[in-house]
């Protein structure tokens, strides 16, 4: 590797505190990278003059190929893309998925939308053989909702949908209480409710081992667990990340019991208050449908729930693939489509 490059590989001896000072998101934190290593995933940390970048590389079963992933970093500069292109060619990487934590509005010129200022052009380098494709299979949604936590509690309540305020008061009157239990006991309660929810909603997320490793790596630093109880019965639990000035609602689970008590509404309100207490300036809901969403969409329910708290819809720049092996990339996308079609057939 060219040691004169503006991009440097970060080793395990790097100052972890300094790394996190330069990182911009929990998924770019040192602790997140360590968690991924414990899962047997290859992690590559890089730095340029201003920023750090943390990538993971995932082996494709029964092949020598890998796929790279750069989640929620700042927008890569062209020097980084050149480095990744060369690195990928030397390490059998088909493509690297890039999903920056950059708002679409950041790239607006006057009143132009981001689509009129092609990110493909911004990603391009002087290399003629480089290729940037809009990802056909994003891992993160393009939209989220963000709540301004610098507002007072009264202002936050005023901005909520009247039904959300009503449900919060209802939960309080009926005896629902919320506790932060950011320890292993709290994680066990959260995990039980989370997996009950995924089973009930037929949503297949990460497995228990993944969540356990993430918790073990981020507890006492980034991860917090809030649980809503009715007497001694846990009804809802959230895992939230606090990183720099932002609180993130990442994972949630609910019980099928006492659904009329509206425990989740009170739990989110208490999460908002905890974020303010920690010093966060905003709450990122982690993902959402866009404004004007289809009410029949599978995500409509949780999008509507989040809308009730009065945040703003925010659009990110989107998901892009840095294509390194164009032939293998075409075969990968074809296999991905066929796999999805086969999975759909099995559910019918």
C-alpha cells in the first residue's frame, strides 16, 4: 500500500478516544468496529486529513469474493474512493456499499433538489475504470425523522400530535412506569420483547448473538436501555444509542399484553427526556418512510407512530455502490433478485 497516500490505515494501537472524536455516528465508533470483529467480520479503519472511516468486509459463501460496507460516514472524498478501489481490487472485493450520514439538503444549490446535482458525479475520481451505481438494495432507508431536543419539554409536548399527548397521559394515569435499566438484566428484558415482536410481526432481523455482542461492546458507553412496566410486567423496551450530540432510537420491542395501556407512547416520551438529560441536541428515529407515505406500506405503522412526536422528515443522500468488479457485480445483483423472488414464493 502506498505510504505516501493521503489515506492512512488505522491500526489497533490508534488512540480510541481520538478516533471517536473524529467519528460522526455510532456505526463509525471504535466500539462498533470491535463488536463487528467479535462476530468474525473483517474491519478496516482509515483516516484522511480530517475524518475517520470504518468499513466492514463480508465474505460471500462458497466463493473468494467479498462485499464491503461503509455505513453512516461523512461523504467520502475522491482520494478515499481511489484508495478503496485499489484496495478492493487487491482483496477480491466486488463492490463497497456506501451509505453516508449526510443530509440531501446539504447538497442543494439554492432551491435545487439533490437529484439535480448528481452524487455519482461527486463520487467520481479521475480513474476511468471507476464506477458508482445508485444501490438497488439499500440497507438503510433514505428517510428518517429527527426531533429537536433543544426545545423545552412543554414545547415538545405542544408539537406532538394530540393523540400522542393523550396516549402519554393515559399510560401515566393507568400506572405505566419507565425505568432505565442499562445493564445485563435490562438487556435480557429488551431481547425477550424484541424477539417476541419480530416473531409476531414476521420480521427477521439480526439474531440474538448479534444483539448480545453489540450490547456487550457498547454498554456503559453508547447504548442505553429503557423499559416500560405495568406493575412488574415489562410491556415495551427500547435500545438507544447516544453518540456526541445525537440520541438514536435504534431497536424496540413490545409485549402483546396490556396493549390498551399505550406503554410505547410513554416510553418514547421518556426516551426524549433521557436524551435531553444526556445532553443530546436531537433524536434520530433511525429510519422512516418519506412524507406522504402509503398508508398500506408495511412500515406505515411505525412511521405514523414516530410522526406523532412532532419531528421533521429528513432525507439522506442515499445508498451507492462503488463497483470494483463489474462482471461479478452484475451476477451478484441477479442472484440477489432471484433469492428475493424465491423467498417471496416460499411465503405464498
